[in-house]
C-alpha cells in the first residue's frame, strides 16, 4: 500500500484549523472515505473529490 500525507488549513470564518489528509493506493475497487463532522460541506467535498479523480 502506497500512502501519502499532507497538511492543510481548513477555514471556519476567520479561524483556521490544521487538518491532515492521508491517501492510500491499493488494488481493488475504488473507495473514498472522509472522516469528520457529518455535515453538508463534508458530503459536498466527497462529490468534488470524486469528480476531480474521474476527470484527471
């Protein structure tokens, strides 16, 4: 399994929070798993990531 890790800043209003993004590549069917608060922004992020992967 190949893994990559990146750090980013998530903005909530004018406050920032450090977030960690981890990606793993392996054989098998594709899976996108996002963890965090179950709100609309997280569901929309999943759709944006899926569209970016398909179009790349």
